[in-house]
């Protein structure tokens, strides 16, 4: 009897041990009514540091860097490969200081201004509306223009809409034609100010809601107008906008959330400790709760989910690299950033019914960039590679996932270790993106694709020897995705062994 009890106890411990060591993901393949908008994979280009000048734009007189109308060809190629769906411009905080009329017409006649938020540098307005919108055409990306509400006027923003979108005869469309562009660009995405609670004017949400209504009225219909949204967990902001702005005037409500350890002690971008890694990931994983809570507020006022949650600034934010201008926000990009990107994009995919536009901050040389440049050199960051691996989800049908996973434990704190999302594309291929954020432990994962039958699995992995690893101008390909052989499939079940701090995207057919 004693022996039997001992045996049963051992079996229980063994079984529970096994269960504990195993991550189970079940994928609902029959409920695929939500499409993952490609615009979740959007980017952001502000007049900040070397994002535009010395990043995208080298000027059409550059002899050393091949370019098209001043925009670097290597950057165009890399972003097209990424399938960049939209690009937000000209800010950020800069947007509420920007007067678009100073950035059109002959370049030698454009007035200068001071970029008061970002380093106090002189902006010569050489990269303006035509440059940006033509660049979007080269990239195959939809433009997302952020209008100046903080220091502009209603007339100025209404004129901008007319200048870029009006096909008939009008003062603004005539001026556009004089400046060399016959046909309108038909810009759909319009931000009505940026961070109205902060650099956009330090407004209260009640006041901003009224301001928004006024601007939206004179901008006209047929646009996707996006209200300046909450700072992270400011739920009162979302509640106020949703209750005070009529739904027919709202295309989207924004949300900004950065993965930051502590705004006063952000820590280094590359030489970080495990504690700093954990704290960053805690902030990144918090996006899940933010999206759920802001969406729940939106559901109260908009149960049919007409209004999109637009996460138009997200990403990791660290101390600037030594020796660089503190106002330029230039930081390196490691496997930690790959983890942030992998987790965040899985969160957005899984909430694609409400999150329909998002913009990583920022595209080139600023914050969690996908590209870094140094004169004629250019490198792709680990974040670039994650976005490229994940682009299979763009416009695919979301397959809802349920995840039971271990925790990534550090001291007394813990985080969900494995994050995933799945989709089925228009050609019938199923994809699942998996992230293991644990810095030390690999994860054995069993994925059950409820009702599906697969014959083959293939995939790629992004990982490295150390979390702090990154690409440099000397070693540009230290980190890049490689073929992944750690998955096998039998019918509807896929078994995967996911190494520590890795991102894997699998294709099943
Ligand atoms: O992305 C950098 C800045 O962060 C943006 O200009 C602003 O909107 C946010 O505070």
C-alpha cells in the first residue's frame, strides 16, 4: 500500500513536471473572420535626428549615395522587401510645430525653422510634402500625415488636405500643380495632432475632444481621421474621446506606449543587465493589457468596432549612444529589441479586430529603428528581421490562439514566456509566429491546429549567442534569420523546441 502511494506520488510529480515543462498552444482554425490589417506593420518617420536628413534623405545632389530624388535607393529596396504598408510623418512632437506650406515650392526659397523638440537644430524644410508623398509612392507605402493642431490653425490643416487630395480646381490644388504635381496623392490616414496631452499642447481630454471635432469638421469627409490618443495607461483619455466625439467623426483613436524601464533611468541600448532586460520586457508585455483595456472602453461606445485603435508609436526607448546628440535619440538595436517586436506584433495580431493601424518608432536611426545608417553604409537591425519574418501575417486571416506556457521568472517577478499568433493567408498557407522571451530556458511547445491537417512545416529563426548581440557596420549580418529545423508536424499537431530569446515563424501546408 505504502509502495503504491509512493508510486502514484512519483507519477503525479513526474506528470505535473512534464506539464510544467511544456507549452501548449491551441489554434482555432475554424474561426477566422478577422483580417490582420497590413497597417499593423506600419512605420514612423519624424524630423528627428537622422531619421529624415542623413537617413531617408541625402538630397538629390549626393554623388556618393545612389538615390532617387534624394531618397536613398538602398533604403527604398530594404523597406519594399519589408512590405512597409504605411509611413507616418512628419512627427511626433515635430508635427505640432510644422507648417507644411514652408515645405513646398522651390527649395531655395523655403524658410528655415528651429526644431525645438529635437536638438534645437535648424530645419531647412528641404524635405517637404512632395518629397514625402513621392517617397511613399516609391516605397509602395500609404502615407499617414500627422496634422499640426498644437501651433497650427484649422485653415492650415484644411488647406493641406485640399493641397494633397483635391482633384478639381481650387487655390490649393492649383498651387500643387504649379509645384509640379498634377494628380492628387489621395492621402487616407490623417492624424489630428499628436500627443495633445503633452508636446501637442498639454491639453485636457475634454478640451482636445472639442478641438478635434472642430478640426475634423473642416478637414472634410472621406478620410481616416485619427484622434491623438492616450499616453499608455491613461484610460480616462480614451473614455473621454470615445464619449465626447461622435463616432461618424472618428476613424481611429491613437495610443502611445514605449517599452522603457524608467523615464529617468532608461539604461543602455546594448550593454544591459538581465534585470534591465526583464524590466524592458515587462513594459513590452504590458501592451497586451493596454490593448485589452483601451479596447474594452472603445467597445462600450462602439460595439461594432468601427473606430480603430491606432498604436501609432511603440518600441523600445533607451539612453542614446555615447557621443551622439541627446536630442537625436540614436540607439543600437539588439536581440532584446527583436523580443519587443515579436511580442508586440503578436499582441497586435491577436487583437486585430480593434488594432488596425500601428507604427513602430522610428524607421531609421531613431529609437527602435529597423535601419541604421553611417554615411554611405546601411545596416538592418534585428527588429527589421522580425518585421520581415512577420510580414506573412499582413492581410491574412487571424486564427485565434490559446496559450498555456511557463513563466520567465526573475527574482520574485515573472512574465509569460511564450507569445504567439497565427494566421492563414489568401493562398491557403498557415503561419504561426512564436517568441520565447526567457533569457535562459528553451521551451518545448506543442501546437494543436484544431481540425487542420498539415503535411509540411518549414520556417526561420532569429536568435543569437547573447541577448546583447547586435549588427554593426563592421559586422552587418551577425544577426539574421536562418532556416529553422526544430519543428515537426503530424496531422494537426506541431512540436517545436524554441531556444531562449528567439523568434520563429513557421509555415504549414
Ligand atoms: O518618437 C519620439 C517622440 O515620442 C515623438 O515625437 C512623440 O510623439 C513621443 O513622445
